[in-house]
């Protein structure tokens, strides 16, 4: 959970904001995701790191997205962080190290919940740059992602932990469905190149006498 919604206001960086209530919001998110992904990205594995915990309603956005994507069994993207196996403050650094060992030069997209202005609640933000987990609990955690997808689940500014704990699950679930639906739509048209480890293994095998 990031309590600083302005963290992502990077000058010159590509970004978009989509309300989960908009018509065809998942399709719009898919289009923005494909638009913001850099050229030549097919040569790198795309990894979604869904951050959060099921022990807090407002902070469950990430693992809900991960679980929904796991159920869809997408093949062109890699997904980490689910309700069953969440990625949170305690294990974040360990999980990131595992991901970087498993995938060669991954392009990581961090997914997390955040708090913001009242008029922005229900808005999904997608753009360049990482998320900064733990900012609201004064934890020094690594930034996550070459890109981010964040959902503003409630209002910031006063008694934020209480607000987070009392966020409506109905809203968080609707936002998670929109995000997962958009990622799934994008995965259907994403072209991937052979993974580098497999390519190197094939070369070594051909050179073996």
C-alpha cells in the first residue's frame, strides 16, 4: 500500500487514469497498457508483481488481481502475488530476488493499492515508474517495477490505517476485476520472443560434440 498518490506524477512520463466505472474500462486499460509498454519489449519477459495482503481490505487489491489472473491462466505474462501466496512488506525483497533469478532481464509492472483524493477514489492509474510499497508504514522497502498500475481505493489524509481497514471490499473487487480484465485483454495480442535461458541452452546443446 502506498499512501502517497503524487509519487507517480513524473514529468514527461507516460501515464493514464481510468475510472473502473467507465464503459469498457478493462478494454481501455488494455489499450493504455499496450501503448505505454516500450518498443521491443517482446524480447523481455513481462512480470506483474501484485503487492498487498488479504489481512486488510483496502490493501487486498494487488493479491486479488493476482488471483484473478491466475484463474485466467495467461501464458504471455508472468504473475506473482495472490491471495494464497501474497507479496507484502515481510517478503517483498525475497520475492523480487527470486523473480530476478528466475527471469532474465524482466520488465516488471508493479500493482498496488493507494489512497488519494475523494474525487479520485475508484480511479486506476497506469504509467511509467515504480510503486513504493511501505511508504505509509515507514518501512524502507525496495521500489517495484519499470511501470505501475495502482488503484485509489479510499481517501488519504487522516487516520489512514483506519480508512484502509474500513475500505469496502465491493469497490476493491470491482477495481481488481477491471485491472485483471485489462491485463488479460492485453495478453491476448502480446507477442513474446523465446526466453533467453532457453535460447542459451539450445546453443550449448548444439555445440556439444
